[in-house]
C-alpha cells in the first residue's frame, strides 16, 4: 500500500515536491500462508526497517551507494509501498540490494528508493493487496521510555497501508532528532511500539507538536487524514 505525504518541517512546498522526479521506497513483508506475522509486530518491524535504512552508511555517507537515490526520494513526495511475498518470491526479493529487518514474527525487507515507474521486475510482480493481518492477542501497554507510534483510533486501514504509515511516522521522528539522539536510538536497536490511541487522547496527541502523518489520500482514506503521531520521548 502506498502513502505519499509531505513533512511540514521540510523547506520545499508541496507544489515543488510534486514537480520533481518521483521515487518510491519499496518494503516487502514476508507472508507465508502457514505462519503469517502478527499485525502489530509487522507494523513495528516496518517502522524499524525504514529507520535502519535511513541510518545505513550506504545512505548517510556522502559517497554512499544509496545516498543519491534517498536524497532524490526525500526531495519529492515521500512515497512508500508495501508488497507481500512468500516462498520463492521472498527468496528472489532477498537477492536484490536491501536490508531485512526481523521482529518477533515478522520479516520486512526494505530496498533503496526506485523511480515510481521503474520497479525491479522481481518486486513489481508482487501483490500489494492481501496484507490482512491479525494479532493473536491484544498488544499490552508499551514499555516505558520508548517511542510510541500512535494510530488514529477512528480510521480503518489494511495492514499494508498501516505499515507504510508507521514507516512515515518513524521517518518524521528521525528528521526531528539531532545527531546525538539519532545515534542513541540506533545503538539501542530502534526500540519502538505501535499502538492505537485512546479516542479521548487522540486530540491532545495531534495538537501537541509531535510529528504527525497526514496522508495524501491516494488509497483507502480521505486526503489530509491524520493517521499516526510519533511520540518520541526526546520530542516531548
């Protein structure tokens, strides 16, 4: 599922971002029929996969192999598309340059950005739909002191769409942190939790100055919908 968005803290106006060449960040979730991942674990693993890529030396070094593509992607709409793979499809996806991040039950592979109409054939043929996942039990309260990505309790989104949204929220938090805060988060392994906000708390979360994802509305939900608030302790 794709979810373009524009971060209000970035200098470029949306019209300028739309005029630039558009890239997309591919994410692939492993979805075996016999052992699908838990929904919350997949959402958290997707967010950590995006952070892992943003912190990779191939992105952060000026001469990094992926640095130019990531810069071009961030200069336009920040699009992410989540597809699913199993069996041989997953193995072939793993042969392409990328990073696989593993959660408790989820595996997500993130790839460097590609042109919107220039997907590698191994990824282009993968399905976007069908990423419906469930939690075997309701997730408990998040551990204290870690970032929480709060989902809008009034929206219903597929797992794939929500994985893109949690990736967006993690990226917005990353942009707001200074170098020391980023280093600390990375060295800790990017701990985070994804939870659905209490309806009574959602208004305060969206009004508190924390990073907020507003969806462009190309799929599933209305344009401008607030989907996730990134509640990082360093940003409170």
